[in-house]
C-alpha cells in the first residue's frame, strides 16, 4: 500500500488513527497491539506471502535478544543473529546476482531462482541487526515485550523505506502513556508535513519520471545536453521522491505521537561529499558508521587504515543498495570521493587553502550526479557511457529556437552549435535547483516555523488537495523509488 494512494489516505490511515487513539485511552499495550495489527495489514496488502518472513524475522530477533541478555557465550548468539538476518536478506536479494556472477566467472549454467524481493527487507534487516548488536554491546537492554520489538521492526510509517530508527529511541515512546493520547499540536504538524511531502512526491518527483525514463532509455544516442538534463532530472527525482517518503513517514509518526529521526537535510546544499553524507539518508549514514565503519577500526588505527575503512564501508553501502555491479561501483565512487575529500581537508588546512563556497557546492553536486548516473543506468557499462556523454564536449550543443538561442546568439561566433532537441522542462529544473540549493527542507520548515494557524491550515489544504487532484488525473504516478528495496 502506497502513502500516495487513495486507499491509504481515505481508508487505512483514518481507521488506524481512530482505533489507535480509542485504545490509547484505555491501555498503552492494547493501542500498541492495534498498531501492530495495522502494520501487518499494511505490509500484507502488497503481498501476503511475505508476511511470514517478516514474522519469522521478528521472532528470531526477539529470541536472540533474550539469549544475549540471559546466557553466556554472547558472541556466538551475536554471530548467529547477524547470520540469520543477513541470510534472509542475502537469499532474497542477492541469490540471482551470485548465480549470475558464478555463471560468468566459471562458465557454469546454474538456473536463476527469480525470487521476488520482499518489501522493506533491506530496512527492517538493518534495524534488527542494530538491535541485537546494541544488546550485545550493552547499549540497550534485551526487549522482553514481543509486541514492542515487533512494533519496532514493523511500524508501518517507516517499515518500507525508513528512516532507520534506533531501538533505544523508540521503545520508551512505545511505553509512554502521553504519546498514546491525542495531541492536537503534534497531529496538526504531522498532517502538514505529510501533505507537503505528498506534494513533493506526486507533483514534483513523478513529473520528472517520463523525462528520466526517456533519456536513460537511449544512452547511446545522447548529446552532452541530453545527458546532463537526464542525470540532473534523476538527481531531483530521487531526492524529492525519497525525501518525500521520509517526511511522510515522519509526519505519520507525529500523528501517532512518535518522533522519528531526520533523514534528509537539504543534501544538495552540501559543500563537500563528507557534508553530503551528513545530509543525505542520515539514518543510513549513521548505521554504516556505527555498525560497519567503527567495527572495522574507524579512525583509531592510523590515517591509511581510516581511508581503507571508509572505502570498504561505502562499497558495502553500495552493495546494500542493490544486487548489481553498478551499485557496487556507485559505493566505490563515493568511497573514493570521501577519501579524496578527507585528504583535501588535511592538505588545505595545512596550507591555509580555501575554495569558494559556490565552487565547492557545484563540485560536490557534480560528483554526486556522476554517481547517480551509474546508480540509475541499466548497467555499469551504460552508466560509464553516460558519464562519458556528460563530458563529451565534441557533442556540446544548445537548444535551437526560442528564448535560449536568442539570448545566447553571440555564441554562434564561437561555433557553438544550436540543435533541435525534445522539449525538456528547463524552467522546471531551474525552479527545483533554486528550491534544493537555497531553501530548507519541508521537515525543517515545519519543525522550526509551524504553529497551528489559519495560514498553515490553508497551506496544508492547498498542498493536499492539489496532490489529490494530481493523483486522480496523472498517469505518471509511480511507486516510491525505494519502495521494493
């Protein structure tokens, strides 16, 4: 079930909220059970066949957590727990990839399993691993309530695509009586954030979908302009789509009385790749740091080892994103960017060098978009070909006719070509650039400025009704890009 669907907005959500607050007046436990049942229904709506897998994951991690809290030989239980979680993820997500790799490497002919990827498995697996790791390290106590742990792993707002939440952060909220009672201010802020994020998804992100599909479907024939339009369009589509999901999840959490962590903080305003990863998919970055980078040694084993650990952590991050060499290459690219970024910081501080902020921001955005070219392309080869097109100045051209050629007509003297190109949303991309580079995120605006008032009510209703109007008449509406991940 999609957040951006009529059945979610007009049926599932009102019924879930009504039952939750009704039971919340009587008992925290009963309200949590209601919410858990609603979350299971939400998950099963997509494909009920995978609900047993989610239930098995919950039960396995509950028992492993209890074992870690009660018995000796904790490391054995930790290894078993990680193996079980990665086993579920690896089998469904990477089995065919490994079969394909083995067939190519050893010229074998093993049959593919053609498994359907269970919804949200990449996200709830990470939450489960962080839970048992924290119990092992003594950062949190083993959860004795199966309902609470099940709710932590499967709570419907963030079950499918995050934010990746922390056990220590969520369990106290599940036990709080105050959070299970209706709070008008928090509920209003949640609806506002949800509505603004819905607008970002269906009006902005889905509007870019046809352009992205068109350009990435004909990489071999692209001009330099086509390539840049396609990659920048995808950069904005992914940002407005994924950040919209996170903000909708956070808004839904506010309606229920829960606080989820921030997941995006205007990442395209970053002035370095280090800064970008502090702003993009923040909860994933924190997870990678806490459960991969630091266990590898972090920065405590010397500069060279630190760089190696960064590179390995980001390569694994890329592999987590998908079963394909282009995802691994994307992770390696960002690992390389981070290594160079850390080296530059050390060098520039030693020699008192400072790049202009605008140059740093554009360079960072250029590196990130190059990564997205590989990430979105049908294959690694196509991704590298697309980057080559982006840098092919021999195929540089500007769109012929209209205001652009009239304004830049003097470039004819420098033999710059003007060619007929499909009508791309240049003005739309410029507007999105201004929004992304100059303004705070919707979550930040709501967090810092929201006060229940007629002004905010009008803004909320305008965003909500226009989004619903778009949903009713737009054939380009799609699932979230991270929906089945």
